[in-house]
C-alpha cells in the first residue's frame, strides 16, 4: 500500500468517529438546544415589530435572555437533585432533559396562540418560560456531553452539537420567516395567523430533542478525584458547625455547600484575585456582538428589508458564514494559540460593527447588507471558536457542568442587560451612532484579553 493510500485510509478512519452513536445523538440534541434561542430573540423581535410594537418595548423583551445569564444559579440543583419518578425512569440527566423539553414545547405553543396586539404581557411571561426551559436544557446537555464519553469523542461530539445548533438557528430564523411569509396572504398587512402557524411548527420540531432523549443512554456518574474529595470534606466540616440547627436544615445547608460552593471555590482557588480579570473578560468579550444582535432584526425592518431578504441573507447565508468562521477560528487557534486569536476575534467582532453604521447611512441595499453580514459573521465565528477554547481551558472536569454554566452565564448577563436599553438609545440618537458606540465598547475587551494572557493558574500547595 502506498503512502497516499495509507493517508487516505487514516482520514476515512478518523471520519468514522462522527458515526459513533454519541456523536449522532449530539447532532439532534444540538438542534434541540439551538431551536428556542432565536424564537425569543431575533425572530420574536421581527414578529413584534411587524405587529407595530414600539422599538423600546421590543428591546425590553431581550431581558428574557437573563435566564441564560443566570443559569449558574440553578445549575448545581440540576447537577445533583433527582426528579421524582422521572429520575427513576430515565436517570438523572435524561429526566431533566425530558422535563425541560416538555416545558419548551408547551411554552412555544402558548406563544403561537398569543397576539402581541392583545396579549403582550402574556407573551412576555411565555418568553421567560421558553428562555428558562431552554437554559435548563442547555445545562443538562452540556453535562451529558461531558459525562457520556471520554476525551477521544469529546471533539467529535462538540462538532456535531454545533452543526445541529447552527442548523436549528437557520430553521428558527430563516425557516420561521419564510414559513410566515408563505402562509401570509397579503404581505402588506400584518397577519397573526401566519406567525401562529410558524411557531406551532417550531413547537412540533422540539419533538426532535424529546425523541432523542428517549433513545440515548444515561451516562455513568463521574468519580471525584482525591483533591476534590478533600476540598469537599473541608467544606462539609464547616457545614457541621451548623449542627445546632434542625437536622433537615443543616443537611440542606451542607448539601448546598457541596453543590454550590465547591465548584466556585475551586475556580477561585486556582486563580486567586486574578479570577476577577477572567470573569470580567468572560462577561464582556461578546458585548459588541450581543448588543448589536438584540436590535439587529428591528434595524432590518426599519431599513425596509423584507422577510425573504432577511431570511436569505442573514438567517441562511449569515449562518453559513458563521460556521466557516468557526472552522477558520479552530485552525487559527491550533496554529497560533488561544489568546492571540482571542484578541484578533475581539478586534474583528468590534470593528465589523462599524460596517453596520455604514449600512445605516445607506438604507436599503442588499449588496451592502450581504457584504456586511459576510464580514461580521465570519469574524463572529472566529471569535466564538477562540472563546469556546478559552472557556474550556478554564474548566475543571470535576465541576464541568456547574463551572461551564457559570462561564456561559457570565458571558451573557451584562451584555443582555445593556441591550435592553438599545431601543431607547436608537430613538435618542440614530442607528449609525449606536453601532459606532457598540464598536467602541470592544476597546476595554482588548485590554482584558491582554491582561488575561498573563494569568497562570495557582499551583495547589
């Protein structure tokens, strides 16, 4: 056999890892995880704006995203608390997955039967329910992915998960807009029925995750290493000082120390005071993109872009460019290291916001929109690949579910909060100045990346 044939066989053998049942399962779980996101953010914003809801009110809806930013608060409960009946039937991870997916289907169906002109407050509550259930599902799927396979399969599972996630974003973005446009008899008149049909279809598609949850196997629990056990014994000993309290209360507090304090104490122990720099970086790294993303669909409507144009250019072509950017980012990280590409990604992500300011001065121009989306999403993909690699390097495998929930929550909390005011800011200024301001917000991020690059974990004594 020639060297070329041997190399070809090695590539084919490597590709077979994507046919592993765990990798295939993550494709469908990624789809289930990615589907709800746009349905309470970008797509919902488009629906509300088309119905005539004011910009400032629509951007307040972005605060439902705080559920993703606060998921670390209940991640320890999901990590350790069994569900009555369901846990016995499905196991610890699959039971929480099953429950969150059932709640998502019910909440999305509720949104479908809501009219923003009559039930705006009701829609806000349902959007919160969707975000909370979606964040819960993300916590469980992250834990399942980490616990269900060894290191050899983790990269393949992450790749198929992201593929499913991005496919779901196309469906929840372009798919919903195209479906609503197809059902709509007269595009010039707002149609509640078209959005109802589209959201009911999305609720039905959540069955993909539900079926996958029923078919996959429950992962085995991870055994704690000696260092982790010693840390927990110390914290448990402190909890025993509360023995004068009622037994159930002292037991609950002791459990709380182990479930909640240990993962965060481990992170602080490894990085000391420099953990504040790391958390500040995590909390602001995507600030330019997140704030822009909150008002982006409103911007497209105000600039006169149709549902078909948004569906084609942003929701399909844009997502493809993001996937290409993520692939390029992975190659660059492997070649030049995480921190260099983390800095480059932050610089590009903030800089491309200036392109939106340029587009705001031109108005409806599909060629310029295509160029802007190409460069912005390609840059965003590079930044995301570097950022995920950075978060992974910070996580202790012993507390991977809770710590990853903490990091991903901190990533969204501050930007989502600021984004809620974006509609009012645009009303006071204009789109061009607003997008310029979001680009300027990226400057402190570059400084934090430079500072974080100098940080090394503190060695255990």
